[in-house]
């Protein structure tokens, strides 16, 4: 499988953690990209018309995007387990994934406001409201912490989101007042799949 890849993307990391959890990482051919919200990398469009990462092409040429779809595909290849069967456990895992993805979306919008938008066009209220969303998501995560034995897609997504905060937004100090979430993340972040997929600039 070809994966259109960015080494700093938390969404790409979700995909790679999923691959590592199933031992599929060596079956993925990573395609280096320069994804950008304005200067779109047209190479990615072979797998995703939006030119966003992650995007993938399977061995038979099927295009897959975004991270949620690619992760579920990899879980299928690996025999399942990271996406629970329909029922309460699945809805919880998918809800946690949605919250973590929303947190990452808010943070990415903050980052784009500072690295992609000209300084004279930046909107402070926009940044403030995205930060507010991020902290609301963190508070919700702190009250809905996965069981220590849980390593499904909801837990993976949450861990990747928190890891990206450490990588790009360490000044926001997401651990303050969220000791239970911090303890959970420290334990989950020690998993081999997480250690092998640390983001890089």
C-alpha cells in the first residue's frame, strides 16, 4: 500500500500506529509529500482529490482517505480488534476518535493561522475560539479516559492528539488540571507503536 505521508501529521501518525499495532508497517510504502492548505501538493491527488494527508492507494489501486477510513482498512487487514463490533464499545471508540480528531482539527487551524496566513490578515478571535474548542475537548477527554487495557481506535486517536500537542503546542500545557489524562497518556505513549511513530519536523 502506498501512503501519502507527512512526518509531523497527527492524522498520519494514527494510521502508522494502527499499522504497527497489527505488524503491517513494512507493507506500507511511504510517499513523501509537502501538504499545505494553500500551496496544494498535486502529487497527493492521485489518492485524494483534496490533496490532504493521509491518503492511500491499496495494492489494487483503490484510493482511501482520510485517516479514519485508512485505519479501519488496516484494522481489517490485521484481523480486527481496533474497531470494535457494533455495540456500546464501538460507539464509545468512534466517539473518542471523533473528539480527538476534532481537537486536532482545532489545533491545526490555529497553526495554519500562524504559519500559512500573512501576519496582517491573522484573526485573533479565530485563534482564541479554536483554542477554546481544544480545551473543551481536553476537559471532555479527562472525564472519559479509556481503560488501561484499551488500545482501540478511540484510545489511539486520543494519544496521537495529545502527542501532537506536546510536539506543536507545548506552551498550552494541556496536563494542567488533568492529571488523570496525563497519567493515562504517559502509559499509552510507552506502547511500541507510539514510540515508533513519534512526529518529526
